[in-house]
C-alpha cells in the first residue's frame, strides 16, 4: 500500500512537470514567432544585413 507521503510527492512532481512543459511550450512558441519575424525582415533584402546589437 502506497504511503501518503509518496502519493503527495508524486502528485507534486506531476504538477511541476506539467508546469515545466507548459512553460517550455510558451517559450518555443515565442521563439518560433520571433524567428518568423526575423525571416520576414530578411526576405527581399538580400544585399545588406545589419547585425548590430
């Protein structure tokens, strides 16, 4: 029979894993959007790329 502490730890680990996956998905979506915007900026230019930071 599982211990209550084990069940609680497992539940906490599951919640934490779901939260991390959600955060990673949001970060990936943001990076994909940013990459698409950068690619659009580079379309049609071709000659000069200004990479100043």
